[in-house]
C-alpha cells in the first residue's frame, strides 16, 4: 500500500494544481470549466471504481468477460497515466491561456471576462423572442416525430437490437442523427438564450423528450441534457450561484443517477433474458443501493477497468495505432454516403474485439487510456498537451466567431466542457463526433433563426414604409 500512497499523493497534487492554477493566472469562466470537468470526471467517474478495485472490494473485467484482480504494478501504472494526463493537459491549457493574455496585452484588448456582461435579450425585442421560441418548436417537430416513429417501429428497449451495436457502428444513422438530436439542441439553445430562466412548458418538453429516449433504452439524452444545462447555467450565472442551488443540484443528480440505473438494469436484462419490461424496472427499484452502485460502476463507470487492461495487454497483444485516434476524431463526422470507404470500427473497439473477444460493444478506456492505446507513453504526454491546447484555443475561436451571439456562444462553450467530461472518463473518437454534431446543430439553428429574423425585420420595414407612403 506504500506505493499506492505515493501515487495517490501525486494524483491529489495534480488535481489541486488543476483547480488552483487557472485561478492564479486569472483564466476566464469558460476556460476554467474545461479543467473543472476533468477534475469532476476523475473524482466521480474514475476514482470510485479505482478505489473499489485497489482495496479489493471488486475486480476488473478481463478477456472473455472474466473478472480478475489486477496486478499492483498494472494498477499503479494506470494511475500514473492519469497523473501524466493531468499535468500534460494543464501545460497545453496554460500555453494557450498565457499566449492569449500576452496578445491581448500587446493589442490592448480587454479580455472577455472583464467586459461588462451583455443582457440576455439585448439582441432581440419581445416579439422576436416569441418568434424564436416558435421557430425552435417548429424545427424540433420533425425530430420528435422521427424518434416516436422509431419506437413504434420496434425501436423499444426490448426489441431494439441496435442498442449495443450503435457503440461500434460509427456510421450510425448518418445525417438522420442530426434530425434526431435537433429537439434537444433546440431546448438547450433556448435555455441559453433565456440564461436558464425557462418556464414550466420547457421542463415538460424536456422531461417528455428524456422519457421517450429512456423508453428506447438510451440514457445519453438524459445525461447530455443534465451536463449541458449545468454548464450553461454556470457560464451565465457563475460558480457562486451553485451555493443557492446546492440542494436542487444534489436532488437532480440523484434522480439522473437512479433513472440511469433503472434504464441500465432493465435494458441489460431484457436483452439477455427477455421478459416483461415492468418486471425488470420493479426489480431495479427494489435492488439494494450498494448492489446497484456496484453493478452500474461495472457497466457504466468501468473506465479504470479499460485502462488497467490497456496497460496489461498493450502493446503485447494489441499494437499501437500511431495517430489513429486523431485520424478518427477528425473524420468521424464525414457521412458514409460521401465517403464510401470510411473506416468501420473505432480502434478502441478493434482493441476490445482483439483482447476481450467481444463481437459487439466495447468498454470505456478513459482519456489517458485511449491516448496510450494510440501511441503509448508519448501519446499520453503529447496527446494530453494537444487536447489541452486545442480545446482552449477552440474557446478563443468560438468567442470571436460568435461574439455577437452570446446565446449560441455559451451553448458551444458548454459543448466543449461536455466533451472534456465525457472524454476523460470514457475516451474514444466517438466523443469527438458528439461534440462536432452538437456544435453543427447549434450553427444550423443560428442560421435558421437569423434568416427568419432578418425576413421578419425586412417585412416589417416594408410594411412601415408602405404605411407612411399612404
């Protein structure tokens, strides 16, 4: 345990530095959110499982789905990779932050966090706000109908054979995935436009959309909505506002976790054993909370399992794929209809197929794990630095592109933070695909809204001119 103590000390130091340094360099709110979400992902998405394994309370999953006790040196190496990831990411993050500050000082440009905060409705009058809300509802209707149709066409939790297959089918639904995701994006964009001050109808619509997704056995809509709502709220209202919402935040987190547990348990048992949906739901509700935590940590928070196995089996049983992660992340958004020879499987799934013997599905490998799988130790060091630099630079670029559209800008900032959270505890090129789709969908909404507003303004101007002429 002495070796573990040293490693955990370094891990704690890396987390403390990631928490403190952004404040010391006076990084703005949006960039600090990236770092805070990495800390959150590690503390709640990776470390509970790691502590379970290290203390002997549980085992990690291995080849042929057989659980085993990992060697001490493998667990320690896995933890060191997380530490190196933290330090390298922080270096890349600071590299961009300090460069931006230096350029800003030279050009005498005041940083965004020192600019007087824009009013949420500064760009729109009351009638335009109502027009935007109606337009968002209108463009969401096809997506909602598409989701409902997919459920009626045997897309339920019980009969949907693609539930597990979607984890390895990168082509997925093709461009139709945008149609399916637009309703949630529209809701989140409206939440950002109103600075989080939304009415009962918005919450009813969100709950309905999440319920439909849960019926189909998909938890991602609920998780994405929860993280994005929290992110947008923090960006608009600041971190101190959480103190007033602490109880609501904790209660909401419990609800999200419990609904996720019920969906996870019912979906898994329906796919394995069949039977009645409500029977498995009832059994999930009656499951001992400790057992529920253990089961869901094995199935949904198994990043440490994946990381330990990568340390053990790579490169001996699965060679490095130098640059494959970056190649997949930059090309995953290209539709297969355009690129017929597009790669079929993410290399993380090629790894699980080769080592675990799984023909479908995969396992979370964490951000450090996928970078190590890509290029070994150098992949973690350089990869984490590049991710820190690229993600921070993306915020700077988005700030400039969307400087006149705060509502979309904050939504895109939240997307970047969501990517860092998901990538840290899950890992894989699919995470890059998600963030790319979410941002593209918001730009589609922005274009549609701007065209509609310009059309209405020009029409109003013409009518006013005609009236004055008469």
